[in-house]
């Protein structure tokens, strides 16, 4: 059965599909957030005592890991345009200075951070070049600006299998496939974005986080709650089309039963301010 073309525009407003509950996000892509954050922090070289900024902090998965690393002698600030996410981040990390706002106009003075990080955010910025330039501006000379993005077109299993299933049922879903829509999901485009912002000593690293699921329901439910572009696509479908998509998705994942793990790949970039 074909699915009519319920295609959403992810570029229209990068924060739009993240105005959902923190629980829904944490059960979806957020499941990978802690492992991904630890790997990104390693790439960025964040250590105890640093002043750090988490741009597009979401529900605070990276913020919490940053707070652990920098400790009481360090300082953590975080910012996100989604009000429910900024509130969730504040609740998760009460010691952090959490603000509501966008990467493209950061409410911080020049050079006040040792490092500025953005986990899974640059593709959702309205103006990524301006957002990365702002991250550089607020980072001291010699400090680090770093980011991670999913390998949407390749080995981010959760989302790759989802879009492949959606396109198999509805070719029009190609227009929403994050592997095609996202501008920065490979090492070259990411490195170029960093260099164009004036960052130096730019390097790209492969990250391999994974996520554990207790059941296929735990995997599927967040899609139906409208989280992220994949959820927005799913939630817009009528019930029968959602059921067909679920079946095709689980078939492509090999019909997991009981508890299971999905692996993912992300690319991390770092550069010196
Ligand atoms: C995939 S989520 C990542 C959240 C969090 N960093 C994490 O790793 O769980 C993308 C986040 O980018 C935020 N966002 C969208 N547009 C943004 C912008 N222009 N500036 C900063 N953050 C933005 C969204 O609100 C959302 O929280």
C-alpha cells in the first residue's frame, strides 16, 4: 500500500520538531545522547575547570556530561530555542546557566568560553555558517569549537532504516530523507563549514554511539509522538499508513524481539578559535 506524500520541511524551522516533551526526545534520538556526548567531549578535549558552552542543548544530555567533567571549578552555559527543552535542561543540570535562544545570535561576550560544543545541531540551525561563527566569537583565542552530526546517509541505523522504509512505501518521502536534506552529514562538508568560519587546525573524527531498547514499542513510540523530522513525518500519517510504515521499518531492522541494541555513526569536527 502506498503512503500519500506527507512530507515535512525540516529546513523551515529547525526548532519546530523539537517543541515536544523532553521524555519523547529522550526516548528517541536522545537515547544515544549520553554516549555521543562522552565521545564528543573526548574529541573536544574538555577537562576539569573549563568554561564551556552547549549550543542547541536540547534536554541537556551533553550539558550534564559537560558539568560532570568541568566540575565545581568550571562553568557550564547552555542555550536552545525550544522552551520545553531549555526547561528540561535546567531541571537536569540546575548548576548550568541555561538560556532560551539561537546559535546565530549568542547572548554572550567575546571569548568567554574555553570551548563551545554543539551536539546534533548544525543541521537544524537556520544559518549554520552564522551559528558556527558565533560559537567561534564566544570562544577564547586558542579554545575549541566542536560539533557532532549523524551519518544520516550511512550508518545511523535508527534513522537510515526509517527513511529507507518510508521511501519504499512512499517515494515522495525522499524529499524529507535526512540523508539527503541535511547539508552537513559527511566529513568534508563539516570540515568546510568549520574552516569557512575561520577555525584552524580542523580535524574530523568518527564516533560510534549505540542505544539499548527494551522492546520494539520503546523504539517505535517516539516516532508517533512527532519527535524530530522522522517523528514529524510519522505523526502526520493516518493510522493505517503508520502501521504499514512500522511493519516495513521493523522488517528492515530484522524483526527485533525482546531487548536489543542499535548502533550508530556520527562525525565529530573540532577546530581552534
Ligand atoms: C537533535 S536535537 C539535539 C539536542 C541535544 N544537543 C542533544 O544532543 O540531545 C537538535 C536541537 O537543536 C535545537 N536548535 C534548532 N535550531 C537551533 C538554532 N538555530 N540554534 C540553536 N539550537 C537550535 C533544537 O531545538 C534541538 O534541541
